[in-house]
C-alpha cells in the first residue's frame, strides 16, 4: 500500500475530476453556442434568400435581373459581409458587395428544393457561410432552373463564439474554485472520524479507556472492531501468561519447602556447610517465587482499584505515630484531597507504611509529606530531617532489584519499590538538605 | 484625329457605363487589367486606421482607379484614389493630409 496523505490523494482526485469536467463543459458549451449561432445565421440567410428570389425579374432582352435589391446595406457596400449570387445557364448575377469576386459554388447536384449549406472561400482571406438552393422559376420569368446563393462572412460567427468563450471563462474559473473548495470541505468532514479513531486508541494506551467502541461510520467500524478484538485477544493472552507465571510460582513453592526440609536433614546428618548453602539458595528462590505471586495478586487487585491518597496518608501517619515513634515528631502533611490512585488500599498502606516508618525512624524533628499530580500519575514526596544516606549507598539501594537485606531500612524500601513498580509506578531516593527525600510515583485512577 | 480619340475612349469606357461598376471591376480583374480589390483594401485600411464605407471603380485617361471612401478611427471621412493596376495610392482627398505619411491624430 502506498503511503502519503489520504487528504492529498482525495484532493488531487477531486481537483483532477473538477478540472476535467469543467474543461469538457467549457468546450461543449462553446460547441453548442457555435452551432446555435450558425443555426440563427442560416435562419436569417433564409429570410434574405426569399427577398432576393422575390426581386428576380425578366428584362427586355430576356435576361434575368434583380429589380428590387434587398435593402440591407451590407449587400451594397463592397465586401460588406452579406452576399448573394444567382446563376443560370448563361448568366451570373452577383450582389455589389461581392465586387470583383464571384462565389465558386460547388458543382454538386442539387435536387429541386433541397437547401445546401457550405463553407466557401470569400473575398480576400475571408470564409463565407453559404446557403444555396435550386429554384424552378415561374413561367413569366422563363420557367428555367436557377441556382440562388446567399452568404455571410463566417468570421462574425467565429467572433461571437469567441466572445461567448471569453465571457464563459471567468464563470468556469469561479465554478472550479467553488467546487475545489467544496471538495476540500468534503474531505475534511469525511475524514474526521479517522482522527477520532486515533484519539480513542491513544486514550486506550494512556489508560483512560478500555476499548475503541463501535460508534463510528460503517466504513471505519470494521477497523475499530478489529482493534478491539486485538485488544481482547492481547488481554486474554496477558491474563493467561499471568496465570501461567502464578501457577509456576505456586508449583515451585512445595518443592522448595521440601528442599528446605532436606537441608535440615543434611544439617542433622553432620554437614552444616552444605545445609547452609542449600538453604541460602532455596531461600533466594523462595523470595523470587513469592515476589512473583505478589505481583500477580497486586495486578489483579489494581485492575479496578480507586483509593483516596490523602485519606490513606492520614491513616498511615496515625498508625506510624502511635506505633514506632519514641519522641514527638512534627508531621507536615500537604496532600490535596481530590487525588484518587489506581492502587488497592492495602497495597497503598504497605507502600506508604514502609516509607513513612523509615522516615519517622530517621527524622530528628519533622517529616514532610506532599503530593503533586503530573499527567496521569501522582508523585508523593516524603522528606525527613535525619542524617540522610550517603550518596554511594543511595546508588546501591536504587539499583533495580537490589535488596539491602542486612538492614530493615533496605527491606521495607525494596518491598515498597516492588509494589510500586508492579503497579507501573516507582520509588526513588534523593539526598535532601537536611535528610532524605523519597519520591513515590503512582498511577492515577482513570475511573 | 481628336474625334477619333474621343470615340475610342467612349468605346473602351462603354462597358463601364453600360453595366454596374462591380461587374466592370470583375471584368477588369478577369482580364488581368487590375488587382483584385481585396488585395488592396487591407493595406489601405491599415495605413489610414480606417473602415471602408464605399468604393467606386472609374476609368480616367485609360487608367483604372479605385476611389475608396473611408472613415478613420478618429472619425474623419477621407477619399483615397488608388491606381487599380499597381495598387499605388495616387492621392488623398482630405484637408491637412500630407502624402509623405499617414495621418496622425496627436
């Protein structure tokens, strides 16, 4: 399939068809007008024809002559534009306007009464529109057959057709402009639903909606349905993969318990070093398994979670104050009321609990808690005025998957980070003056 | 002798008076005595920026002459005498006209 702009393609197609159609119309109307003008000219020639025929007389010598010539001055003035010519077997009578020129009537066989129209060369470079007819004269005029021709300068006809074309051209151009603009409007109106498909898909990616839906024009609905079907399929696949990961983790739990029991027997059999080694390996594996199971649980819970952040912070602070503070701390809490996060309440308590507990433990006098929305996420900042953590240790703690198991601080932090990351958020540490600042980023609820 | 010349002129000029002038012109063209009027008119009209009103075909002293009556673009009527055999302009009957060039309206 070709790339490029659909609008441009449609625009080019419409501009081309409009141009071709109008050129045909322009050409066709010119032809129609020309044939109309010629018909009118032949009609007026017919009138002149009758007048000339009526003026035919027989002179004293027996020759034919025109007694009363038509009044039109164009028959009199040399090359005046209107001409007549009469031919008999012996005579040729011509209008004065022909002057020294004679019509060279083609030697075709005219049936009596048949009217012939010719284009014949005239005086100079002119072309004449000639109407001629064979007439049987009345008995008093001798009863002979004569050829009578009347003609007019064809350049007048061409000029009026040319004038008509000149008048027609601006109209055609205005019409073309209007049609092209109308085409552009059609393209924009017609293609607008495509934009909304893009917006829907983008909002799915941003987590604001789940499906594209099918409230679209007939032509786009198949695409929307296909995208939705694809999303359904993907969701099912992810669900299956998650189940499989859960099953795998679950399946490993019992063998690991068995392995630890084995280790105990090994220890009793007098091989404490080997037992330690086995226990340590098994323990690491168990932690991985548990983390994975945790992740599955969290993801399942977070799907429809909607928890008030300010309320959660308030409750956790109350618990931390009661439980673990040996001395009185000042809590400066500044979390806006209207923040709803897409985190299950228990998980939010666990994350906030771990971080706030650490802050309370290390703070000298005060802990500050703030929150700020950033796009589709909220960042919670927790700052204590304690001794802080050395820069290199922060780097170690920040390392992905790192676990500072030796101290309680590291463990709580690791659990909080695991939870936050499985929800699509993060936990970051940074030195502050004084103390330490922890930034927890969590997704906002879309519902 | 003088009578003989007049008689000859009358005989030669006879057809001009007998028939209509355009028929006489056609006869002269067919005998190759004169240039067809349609060969002369475009040049004359262009030279004087004029339209043709009327033409007379005359014979003076054995010379065929077209006497063209024109109306110029500036609305003046003029008469131009043209030698029908050569197409040469013999004279212009209009006040202020100089034979060395076309009329100027400025």
